């Protein structure tokens, strides 16, 4: 069985999630397509890199990500850094012939995303963008039902991603609130997850009409390098600096197949933790999903008798997507970790079997184009076409 040597860049909480996935994937999906070996982890802070290497079981650490790029033994570069360095690392990795797993969103700008996509394409490396929520078995089951025609032609949809970790005005100004590092706020950080899921389930977005808002204009400057996601608070005498990205994004969108819907994302919704939802209506039925109840898919089919029509719950398990590798009883309970393990499994399988996998850099580029249209529409307050969709389709 082949070993894939992993070089992971960034030592924050996403590094933890990816490291658990590399360790757990062969335990769940055996025989595994490959055995990931955690060779080197990099972080600009030496203490953080050293601690991460010990905690996440990497063989070595470095403070210079170029060491990973220049190591001929590294097969996979895993990018878990803030968004502003995704492009530089990914392009260097592609030119070195290394496969790339990159956290979302893919880049700061569409021009960066396009360059990343073309670098990977021209150097024939496998890529994946870590939109892991689409790999939840219930979401995969929704995809199966849609492809089978179980709900007929899709008419409309709605999606949400609501959190409250930044609703407190005294939660610190991490990089996620600084445009030059993150690119956008709630839209890029969480909204793109819903865009990815609904683009995957419904179809290509063609135009949008959006609104954005920034509710908290400034925040206490964060002390330390770790992103606490609202679990730390600034004091009354803390130095505050401006927030220059969106706290909330809400938009209408139209798809190439005629379906239309709404998507809302905010990190300021008190009482909502990781409330990712979608509801899709078709001519023959409806599908409803809530990630906070991620073992469940709500379905209603028009063919059901009048005396039993209504949403019912399908609990995902061994008979459903990825069920062969997860738990032996439906509704036994999967978590965030399992979605990352499935992500790791699909990526490793694509590398070993020389197959395409999605969402890849092509998809990440497409989502950046959608995000651009959303932000432009929010600025102009008019319907905005998603640019370059035809060009994307032509160059693939």
C-alpha cells in the first residue's frame, strides 16, 4: 500500500482537523487508498510549529513553508493558513508537482484563483478545496435523490449558514475581520460553504442580487496568534481597530437551469452555532437538511399518499453514501471529524487512482467568481451577472 507524505502549512485549529483526518482515514476506510504519513508541519511561529508537530504527530516541523515545497519526498501540500497566502503557496506547490488540499475560500481574488487553477491544471496535479460539508452523508444522499429524479425538476431553494461567535462586539479582531487577509467576511468564511453545497446540488449560479452589512464597526485587537473564534474577549481598555468586511450577507440567485433561491450567511445570529441548512423544492418532492442534525435528511415525495404526505426523516447509516466506512447503525452519530475523514479519503483515492475529485481548484475559482458578483451586487444594489462562467466552462 502506497504512503503519501503530507506537508501541512499552518498550525491552527484547521491543522488539528486535517491531522485527525489523516490519522483516522485508514481506520474508517480499509483497505485505504493510501496511508498518509504526517511528515512536516510549518508555521511562522516556531513555538506553535514545535507544539503542533508533537500534538498532531508530525515527524518534523519548520518555520518556513518553502521547506515543504522544496522537499522532494513530500507528495501532498495541505494549506491551512489565512487566506492571503493561499495563492503563493498553492502555485509554488503545483509548480513543484505536488498535490494540493487547500482550505476555503480558495483565494483573496478571482485573479489569484484563476492563476491557482491554471498552475494546477498545467502541472497535472490533483487539487481539492476543503468544502467538507458537502461530504456529509445526508448531503450526498440528497444529491443521490436529486440525480435519480426523486424530487423532479428543481424549482427553488433556500440556504443558510448562521453562527453567533462574532455577535459579541468585544470578541477580538482576528484575521477573519481584516479584508487584506481574509478577502471578505461572513461571505467568504461561511457563506461559500452554502454556495458550494447548493451549486453542487442545484446547478451553476448565473446572477445574484445581494445585500451585505457590517454591524460591529470595530473590535479589540487580538492578542496572540491563535484565532479563538470568539472564545476570547477584549477588555474595556483594549485598543480597537476597524472591521472592513461584512458581518452578514444575504442574496437572491438564479441558476442556469431556471431554479432560483436565497442564501443567507452571518456570524452575528445569537443562538445559532453551526446552523447550515438548505431546503430544495422540486416538481415531485422536497428535501430539507440541517447540519446541526447531520445524521438526518428530511424528505417529502409527491407520490406519497394523501393520508401520509409530509416531511419524514431518513437517518443515514450503512445503506447510504460512505456508509461502508462509517458506523454500523443509522443515526449513531457522525461529527465534523468524519466529514474531514471522508474528504481525506476521496482526495487520497483521487491521487492514487489518477481521477478527478471535486470540489477542486476549478470549483474554487467558480465560487470566487460568484463571490465577486455578490459583493458587486451588494455595492450597486442591482442584479449582477456571475462573470466568466462561460469562459470557465470552455477552459475546463
